[in-house]
C-alpha cells in the first residue's frame, strides 16, 4: 500500500507520524522496522499512530512503535508532535486534547508561544510496577529515593552502577554522572537496556546535575539506541533528582537535540513536560 506520513521531531527525537483514522493500518513488526530504517525506509526513532479513541472522554488514541518494531507504552516528545499533527491536519480544533495511550491518559496542550506542555501523569516508583526485579537486592536510600545496584558485565570485567528505577508509563533507569559528554552511553546503554532485572527492558538515562534547576541528559532508548532527546527520560531523570534531594522543580533539561522543561510538585502529582515540536516534511511511501 501507499502510506501517507508526516516526518516530525521534538528536540531532535524524530518521528514518522501517521493518520490511522483515514488510512487502514495493520503492519507487521518488519514493516514498522522498514519505516524506521534510516537507509531502507523513512528513518525515525519512533513511529506514532493517530487513531480514534476507544475510551469515553478521550479525543484520540496514540500508539507508539520503536524503530526496532516493538510497540511501547509511552513517548513524551512524541505526544507534543501528536497534538501539533492533529491541529495541522484539522483533526481537532482544540488547543488542549486528551489522548489515550497504553500507559493511561495524557493531556498535551498547545501554548501561545508555540511550545507544547503535556500532563504526563504521575510517575510510578514501586519497583514491581516499573517493572524492576529488586526482590533480592539491598537498596541504598538517598533522600526519598532508593538507589539500586546494577551489575554490568563488561567483557570479562564487572562494573556496578547505581540507578533509580522510575516508570513514566514506560521504564527508565536513571544514573547520575559527573560529565554527560564523557559518560559511556554507547558502551553501557545496551547492557542496561537488556539487564535481566528489567523484564520489559529499559531506557537508560545518564544525568549530569548542573545546578538545582538545570541538568544535562543523554538517554540510550529501549528499541531505538541513543536519541537526541527523550521526553519520558527527562521526566524520569527530574523525578529521580528531586526525590534524591538534588533538584527543585522546575528543571531545564539540556539534551543533545534541544531543551525541555520539566515541572513536578512531588508524590502523586503529574509531571509536566514542555518543549517544541516541529514538522519537517510530508511524504508517501510504498510499504
Ligand atoms: N522518545 C521517547 C520514548 C520512546 C519510547 C521508549 N524508547 C521506550 O521504549 O519506552 C520519549 O520522548 O519519551
């Protein structure tokens, strides 16, 4: 079939966005991988589907596929692209919409200055619900957070890193590093992503604290590798930093592809993600 799509990005985290209301989409993992492939397809970190809602009270359903073809629960930067896409395509006149995802309902809002703020819901910190297997582990308390030791096998050598396990609907393992530019993201990112303590795999975040309202962040994403920015990764890092007593809301997040802002008032409260969304081009592909 000939598929119409829009190429978008949010701080360099790039997407193929598809109107699945007016096009019949039922792709195999191989077809998702082809769309995401930067040489044989369009190329993207994630593919986003705009569908009719299945839940009362929601405006749309939002489905997310990583470049590796796997369907996942949540994507923060993608949710900003989502609300811009439905506005540009005339699918909604509203500036604020409610969107059902595999991880619950989120609410993106177009701001007057062109940025987009998303109510991402409350973080989940209970290990079993991340999910993170902490059963036989001795955690190290820091502030109101628990730092978990993760043992990584590095070519015969063993290294231990301390991570916060946070779910923003999708799983994150966040560690603090001294210098994000020197952090071994490509080396240890894949080991953390596939660590057996994370049964659904995990997104690996490397956070450098600049000051109490400013971090630098790199994320090795599950199913996509290192991306230029990760919205849920930014939410998870700031939640971990606030709980550890290292950060205060709001926090500016410098990713390699742009800047995001995260606000969180604490326990049980929603995390708010603000940042840009950009339409790059429209296209059609035989798939
Ligand atoms: N880029 C995203 C997260 C996309 C999903 C992630 N790779 C996962 O597998 O959970 C974001 O902006 O949140």
